[in-house]
C-alpha cells in the first residue's frame, strides 16, 4: 500500500506525518525552542555523573547537563558480563517455553522486542544498585525516554546505535531479527548474516527494513555503526561529565531513517532547505527513495491540503465521533489513558447485539488511530460496550490486535474481560500530543471542571456571614467575578438584604473582570 511522508516547516517548527491511503500512521514534531533548551532526545549519548543513589527505589539520578537530573533504574544501570549474559539467555529460553503454555494476552512487538529472547533483565544476577554505582561516579548513558511532564529523561547504560538496517549494541552479545519480519526463511537468512559480520561479544539486530537486503548492505551499515561507537568511546574518555558526547541524527534524518520503507512512494516537503537535507541523506543512505522527493509550492498549506490540521484538532479533543454516530471519549492522566465507547446516535437496524458489535468494531479502528496520533502511552483501559456472545468479544479482540500491527510502538494487550474492558500497555518514549501542543487550563487548573456560579455564591455567603460575626466594621466590600456578583445582586439579593438587616451592616458588591470565576475577596471597611 502506498505511503506518503509529508514534512512542513513554519519558522523553527518542523512537523512530519506518515500517511497510508490518506490515513495518518505517525505524527512527529520538533520546535526550535526545544533544540535551544538542549532537550535530550531519544538516542543521544551522554557522559553523566551520578548525583544520588536511592537504594530504597533501586535507582539513581544522573547529571547529564540538563535542567532535570536523568532517572536510571537498576535494570538499566547494570551491564552483565559476557558469561552472565549467556547464563541469562539460557534461563530466558526456559522461561519462554513455560510462558507459552500459560500465555494470556498478546504482545505486538517493536524492533527491540527481540532483546528479551536473550538479555531479559528479569534473569540477571541478584545485585543492588548501591553495590556497583556510587555518588560522583562517571558513567556513559543513553536517553531511553525524553522528559515527560514534570519528569526528567530516563536513561540506560545499555547503549544501542540505530542505523538504517541494523541496531548495534556494544555491550550486549545478542543476534536478533525484528519480530515484524514474519517469514521464517528470511529471519534465518538475516540471522546468519549478522552472525557472520558482527564482532565477538557485541550485538546486532536486523531492523524491519532489512528484509530482503544483501549481506554487503548489512555489513556496510554494521561497520558504520562500529566506527561511530569507536568515535563516541574516544570522546567519552577525554570529556568532562554532564555533557552530550553523541547526538543522534537531526529530526528530518531520524524521520527518514525510521519512518520510510519500500512502500513510501512520495516525500513531499514545503521547504527548500529541508528538502535539500532530506535528498542528501536519502541519496547516501536510502537509495530506494530516489525520485520520490518533491517540493510543495501551492498556496494552500501542505497539511491543510491533506486535511492533517483537522485530524490534529480532533486529536486534541476528549470526544471523538465515529462515522456511524457513535463516539469515543479519551481521558489522559499522568500514567493511565481511559477510553470509553458509546453508541451515541447510532441505533442500528436489526438487533441490539448487532448494533453494539458494529459500534465496537468501528471504535477499534478509531482507537488505534488515536493512540498513534496522540502518542498515548503507559496503561490504557478501553471500555467497550458489553457484548453477550463470546464470539463477538473474540471478533473485537482479534480486530484490535490486527489494527495495532500498524503501530510502531510495542504494545501488550489482554483479552476482553467479563466487564467488557481491555487492559493494554503501549511503550512511550516521548510526550503526548496533548502535552506538547496544549497547556493546563488557567480556569480549572487541569481538573477539567470548575465550581458552578451557584456554588461559588453560597461559598461566598458563608464567608461573609463569618466575617459579619467577628467584625465591628459597618461596611463590608465584596469583590468577585461578574457572573457571581450578577447572581448575588439578582437571585440571591434576598439573602444579601437579610444579612444586612440581621447584622445592621452594609454589604457593597463590586465586580472584577480579572478575577477567576471561583475567586472572591471580602474586605471590612471601618469608615
């Protein structure tokens, strides 16, 4: 199926969309302010300095020169010896055989999922982080997750260098093939090539786009990564801590390296400078893209031409409508995303069960689309409409698994429960679209709602009564939002007059346009 890569630039903001038959598969953006702030990107390598070790959490904080210290968990900090890795691989094989017999749910892999086949940190030696990591120690780390919300970046000592076809691992002995390559003969061929070209004690994983590539191509890619690592290692030895010693490729180059495959038939760019960079990179590393690059020059903006802006606006809304008239509600918190499916206006034609199944199946497609577009991660709970028949629940579940195969992120999905819920996880390496493109509402401060005008009025009246009982002042001034003062002087005027008569004091109500709807102030006035 034909895919298109659309790249648009507005001053120092770059946005990229990968589409397939007009549907957005991936969306990424980068702003110049982030680059200037030195925001750590996934793949960057730093020489860091351990500033704090937390035995109780089996983790450490590492200074990498960013405003927030990086978080390092024990499993990411400990690099097993070669013999330990081989022992771990044996234990992992036995465990996988047992897990296959008691398998619950499905895992949709990403390219690095193959690592768990041999270097599964569940089977590492029992060791505490304080035994091998000390405060003040200098270490080499790589960004695994970018800063998200109030959290700093998450880093790992398990370095990986991604090329076009190969992922190179200087500290882990492992030969793997992307699980997204399903042909067994091709997997065996690629594994044989990697075993032949890789260095002793080092690791390599064939990426999805390596399918069908020659040994010469893969060897060239591998040798280039080995050369890059030698240079990084050399820089690390002569550098002071808390600095970046290896930047991953530029934003546009990373997109071309990671997003494009043989199905991409067009790369459309609306900037001459960006087009020049893309063509230069493509000519050197992705010859299959020759003739696919195109400069967009129409007056209508590129994303508007392809209805991308509308889709981005939909992705910023909690409520998304389905074609049938049904809808889904998406609510995101710090670590959990809840999605609720509703029939809405859709009433179907035959039976209730048929209406529900059709709505759920339509919701599956929209949900997987929104997860990719919004870059939702962590724990995800999907509340499908309850279905009576087991075969219908299985149908919706299998449809969900098939739809998730388009997702580049690793996902784990459990079957639909008796309550109609699907529990799943989705790997997250960068912030969500909502957090990147929006800010906390100044009215509700992220809660999602504010007190009604009636509630604020009664809160204010209670506070006024407290003030009336304790003050000797004859006049009391009340400052509040115009909507609140309008109600006090209207429907609640009898309460105001009753308090004035009861306490023999005058209440003066004033409107303040700059006040928050929940804000009010009460001032006794002596004269």
